């Protein structure tokens, strides 16, 4: 009944339902991680830029505490970054990320055509040396390198 009432109430305003594609685009524009894509049991919160939510102080014991303490202390070999294409194209999950010489430096975890920015955007893990905003990279789309650059998240600033 609630569903029907919402549709009836929104009909005059052109209310339309949306699915996972819209949810995925909106969360990506905000730089939000999706479990199973951007974070999973093979990534650490420190690699994903979520170290701020992982408190290692005190005497609490939890899974992988020694690893997380070491990563916070010594750094990590890869980082989750945001990137935007500077050429036409749409990055997709699993596409390879490369440096200027074409050497693989990581992979896309989430990507789409941003309806707000009107360009391809994505997130992915790259070697830490390439994680600085402004760093030029390439997204390999159908074996062709497409120019991109690392950007600070979120893609759409909070207003």
C-alpha cells in the first residue's frame, strides 16, 4: 500500500522508480565505497582510505589488529583513489589502470559515466606512488589506454 501511495502522490511530479544503476552512480559520485567492489575481505581499511574509522588504541583485540597497526605505522603498497577520464570513455569494474608507459599499476573497482559531471569517473586501487591527486594515469578500455587523472574524493563536493 505504501508503494502505491507513493506513486500516486508523486505522479503529477513525474516520479519514477530507479534501480541499482542509479544507486551505484550516486554513491560513486560521492566517493562512497561499495562492499564487494571497492572494499572486501582482501582489502584493509587503511588501503581504502578508511583508516580513520579503525581505532587501534587501547587494549581491544580484533581481527587483523597487528596488520592494521603495521599499515598505519609503515604505510601501504596500494591505495583506493578516485579518477576522472580526460578523454571520452566509460571505466568499468576490472579494467586495468596504467602509468604513462602502459605498465599496469592497478585496477578499476567501480566506474561509470557521471550524469552530473558529464564524464567518466571511477575508483580503483593503484600503487601508492600514483595516488596523489593530479597524477596522470590511463584506464585501459578494450586494450586502448584512455587518459585519466587522479582526483580527490568526493567527485561531487558536499554543498
